[in-house]
């Protein structure tokens, strides 16, 4: 799409989650890996970014495919395995559309020696100077003043504070919730009005593409950002096992599981450059037996955004949550699922968030044996549980430390036990609402029959347990003894 008039910017709307899975061409990178001693599995398809060829049959390491696109275009049946060569990297989005069975699951994994293979939803986007005398190509920098004040009637939803020092570009097929420049992640503005030396970039998006804003004359000629919904998207199926693979980026999540059952995520690394680490979505339906075990779900988000305006909210959003929001998100009717023995770190809203609309049953889930922390973010790290039918969930035997937001434990007939919670801090972004370890509050639905027992609390900035008296709904029968306070 070349030499479009500046009027095309009129179409740009407000930010929203774009949940259709990204397509496009899959790229690959490689870095070694020895498979001389690999035992060939007749049920497997092998993918090799260096020596593979999509014209091969994919049935042995020596006749491997090369790309994720080839896998996405192939019918994957029960019992099949999709194996990526260790030590290599692919840029793309793997979609699992078919189902396995209990005895013959579909497996996604690795083969050969070396580090875990990586599938990344992050790609490099080039941005150039504009030299077209009033016309603009995609991915070209345009002065904000040349667009907003030249009589063309362009209406921007979010005005900037310093138009003279702001630039913008139309970037197609990207969703820059997280951005790296010269290999380093930089913090984004809450919206365009916050652009400054502290917050160098922002964006608006509609179905036609992204408008990317930059503050200052040090405009980058490229950025790294998310161009796919998720590096792994599992939807409308069941009996899939994912193990021994790293999944980076994803403007929805590193692993996006939607309307699926009997999914196992085992010994997986995810979260780097992701909006969410693992997102299990069961809106107006159920997702059962989602097993997350022995994973590392680390956002690697350690940029400083503590200078943001405290307690600022707009249109239901808050400035505290940036870049990396939820480590593991159970949304809707997620049932009989577990998060266990995993490391979950540095998520700016919640390390684990379980929430449902009033009529969805989020029930019988267990969270145990995990280490949760958020030492490098200005706000976040909590566990959140809420919903009218959020019931019979258990959180036990976890180590939770260095967090900057209180655990919210609501719903009914839920139990929080035998956990160790230490080093709970107040956040400069919400100084009056943080510093407590656990808050029970019936703000969206009744809360009752909650047990918070046999936990150990250490070095809590304010109170270990708060039973809120500022409730919109009934709150009753909250048990908070015995616990240990140090």
C-alpha cells in the first residue's frame, strides 16, 4: 500500500485487544543442535529451521520441514507429535486446531541437543523517514504537527501534550504492547497524552493497522514488537500436551488456550515480551483439566515506570498495569485445572488471576507449589480471585514474596492455606491501596465461606489480612485463624 494520502489516518480508532490469531509468513532462525542419536518416532513431524525444507515429508530429522506455516497447513491427527529442533528459533504463530484423545494426545515438543527451541511472536518492524511531499507510505515517520494542524480535518482520539516533539507512523500488522529499541525494552505511555522523556512511545489501533507515536527526535529506524496474537494458539480442541519449548511474545499471550479441554503445559518457558504468559479463556463455556506444571512464566519486564501519575484511571483502565499484565489468566468457566510447581515472576497486574463473569462457574481449581514474585515492577505480583461463581478453589503451599499489590481472595467456599507470604510492599502508584498482604472484599459479588488459614506472613508493610468494610455485596463467614505472623 504505497503513497496514500494523509487522510488514511482518520480511520484510526482506540486501543483494543485484537484476538484473531495472526497469519502471515513464518520466519525462522537457527543455531545448531545435534540429532544424530534421535530415535525416529513414526507419529512425529520434525521441524528444522536450518536444514529443513517444506517440500520434505517431515517424518525424520533428515527430511524435516522448515516452517511453522507448513505445520499450520497440515492436518494434525490424534497421536501426532510436532517436534522442533533444539537450539533454534522461529518467528510465527503455531495454531493447534485438531484434537487428540486421552490415549493418543497431540504433543508439541523438541528433539536433539541444546537449549529449548523458541517460537516467537516478536518481529522487527522497520520505520523510515518520510520524503514524499504530503504523501505517506506505510512505516514512515510523520510529524504530528503536519498531520494534526494542516487543515485536513484529522481527528486524533488522544491529543499529545507536546505536538512539536511528537512523531507518528502507520505500522501494519503489529500490536505494540511491548517494544524494544536496539535490543532494550522501553516503557510505553499509558496513552498519547502521557508521551514524554519518561514514556517515549504509545499507539492506537483499529482493524486497518497501528498508529505508533514516538516522543523526541531520536526516532528509531526499527522496533521489535508483537506481530502475532500468540506464538502458540490452542482453540476448540482437547488432549494436547506442550513440553520442553520456549514461547516468546504474543500480544494476547505466550500460550493462548481458548475453549479447550485436557491441555497440559509442562516444563515450558514463556512470558518474555508477552502481554500475558498463559491465558486460558472460557467465556460463556467451560475449559476443564488445564494442567500447568513446572513452567517458568517470567515477563522479563523490569523497566522503570514508577514515575507515572499515581491513582490515575481512564475509561476503566489504570496506569499501574503496563506491558506485561497477567502471568497466568483463568478467565470464565475454567474448572478442575491446576497451576503447580512453577516460577511466575514480574507481572504488572497479577502473577495469577482467576476471574469470571457472574454466571460462569470458575471452580475446583488448585494452585500449589509455586514461587510467585514481582521484585522488578512498580505495581503487581498478586494473586487475584473473583466472581459470583468462583468457588471451591484452593491456593496452598506456595511461596509468595516481593509483591507490590495485595492478594485479592473473593468468591465463595475458597481456601488459601499453608502459603508463605513475605516482603509485601506499598506501591508508589497506589500508596493507599497497597502494602496489605491479602484483601477480602465483596465489590462485585457476594463473598462468603472463605478460609485463610495456616499461612505464614513475614515483613508485611501494612496488615497481613484485611476484611474490607467497603463492600457493595454481602460479606460473611471469613475464617482467618490460625496463621503465623513474623
